[in-house]
């Protein structure tokens, strides 16, 4: 079942990513020769129109193959076409593509058009994640209640008169929907706060000044945080949002996950986040399995988070990735000529080595995590 959930998660996200390249390429008039989920040997294939749709053996990726995608010279494009058509007389090959073939060639599209096709993959991942997040808030998301489970003695909340079981409804006049929202408002206050609670159908407000404590953030760094000395009751409620509220909440969550992903990459480079925290296919499979058991909202949230990560990682300026191609096209726009083929080849080889190293590290971390968790 773990493998099934993993394939479902990865298959959906790869399909969305490649669909972005495919649709924008078709919109730009480029002939798409192959659309494959997975890579390696073909398992299933079907020709529909000018495109062959494939399901390939290895599910860790996918690709869209476009006519002229390799940045071929015109003569190479012509020879490729003649070979496909079975022509044998190479001496009869013309020295320029017919105009109708140039219109279908990726290599003959303008730089903005090529960049749009390449950028479409990561963009579709981001848009897909946003749609998932909005859908989650529309259909109902489990939120930790802003109900107090414990009040620490001699802390601001206890001194003010807040009690166990009180339900926090507002901070400084701003309504509170869940515990996370309450914590954020207290953290942003920067001074005294007025906490509004309901107790036995009564609404009561208390004003207090938070104290500062040192805690660890997601990256293990020590940070100072204002607190009033309360902890949650750990009761969850499924909350549904209206359309406008769901869009706002989806926007906020998408920005939060995107920012956190970028920050994680920066912390990784700085050495704050250890390399052994990187996860690979086994980690994704485990997360997918747990999310599937928890319920639809958790599974959709996992899809959204991984989709955002996939979109951002693909935009990294590493040759072979979409970001590497965008970098080459940007250089081409500046110097007004394509980056030399040899330079691209060497850069792609270096990029491939980087990706292989990252994959090996991720697999190693997955295996070590498995042995630690199973205590073998």
C-alpha cells in the first residue's frame, strides 16, 4: 500500500508538471512528439495524432519531447525529419527547413516563447498546489482549537485570570479561529495584548504583557518568542471556509509553504539545516502512506506541499532542470546568440552529477532513517 500511495502522489505531480510543458508548447505551436509519465523503457504507448503518450518503467520523473527541443542546427533538424520519413537520399536534403516546419520547431521559437514553455512546468505545480489548498479550506480542514488546556502558574495569563477550558476568540480585537492564529497574533503584538475569551457563555477580556522565552524554530535555531503561559487542549475541529475566505487562506498557506521552502534551501546551504535531513522517495512514500490513512485533507495537503517543493526545486539554476534551461535562455537574450553547444553539454554533465549526488544522499538518508526507526 505504501508503494501505491507513493506512485499516486508522484504520478499526479509529474503529470501536472509535464502537462504544463505540453499545453504551453501546443499553444505556442510546437509539435510535441512524446508525452511520458516515467522514463526508461516503454511499458505502454499509444499514438494520438502527432503525439505518442507513454507510461515508462521508472516512475521518478517524466518528460515531454518536442520537435527541435535539443537546440539542433537547421540541417540537423532536417536530417531528423528525413530519417523519420524514411528518406535515404541524403544528398537531396535542403539546407533550410520549410516555413511550416520552422513554425513547429521548439528551436525556432523566440526566447520568450521557449522560456514560457519551460517555465510552465513549475508554474503548473504551483497553481495546482494553490487549487488544492483552496479546495482543502472549502471542504473542511482540521484545526487545533484555540481552547486552553493548561495555564502555567505565575505567568501573565494566570496572573490576569485566564483559566483552563477558556476558548480564545480574539487578540487585540482581531478574531481568532485556531491556536496557530492565536500564537501568531501574540507573537506579532510587540507589547501588551488583550485576550478575549468565552467562558460559560460569557465573553471576557484580559490585558497582559507577554514574557519572552527562548525556543527552537523549525530549523533548530534558538529564537526569542513572546508567550503568556498557556498551552492548547489539543482538541481539533473541522472548519469550513467560504469561497472568499478559502481563497485568502489558500493564498496565505501557499506563500507560507513557498517561503519556508526557499528558506530551507538557504539554511541548507548555510549549514544550519543538516544534510541528513534531506529526504528521498522512501520518505515521500512514508508521508504519503500516513497522509492517506489520516484522511483526504491530509493527503491533499501533502500533495500541495510536495508540489510546491517540486516546482521550486525545478527552478533551481542547475543544468538539466528547468531552471538551468531558463538560465541558458537568459544568457542567450543578453549575448544575442545561443550558448555554445559544448558549454551546454559540459554544464549539463556537471548538473547531472549534482543531481545524482543529491539523489544518492537522499536515498542514503532514507535508508538510515528506516534502520533507525526500525531499530535494526
